[in-house]
């Protein structure tokens, strides 16, 4: 994989997100932002760390309601 310039961020410390496309969000945080997988207890949950910040991604089972939503990269 080629080296990419990753954006600087001030820090998340700990954040949990419910996401519709868990695989795409995992790729985004791991491949683009440099997070590492710390724990993946099952197919619906993954816990990532940047070394300082921790991120929990949980597959959302809620239907979309037509409101605002973040598009997966």
C-alpha cells in the first residue's frame, strides 16, 4: 500500500458510532486515518485505536428515516 498524507486531528479520546456500512467505515478509519483494529468481537462490532484515541464502530440495524445522514466514504 502506498504511503498517504493523513490529516491531522485534535483527538477523539473515545467515540462510539452506529454505522450502516461497517466495512466501509472500518476501511476509512484504518486505511486513511491510520487507526488499528484493537478488538473485533463479532461481525457487527469493531474497536479501533490511534494509540491515543479509541473508536467503537457498531453496525446499525435501524432503518433510514430520510433525515440527515453521513455518507460512508
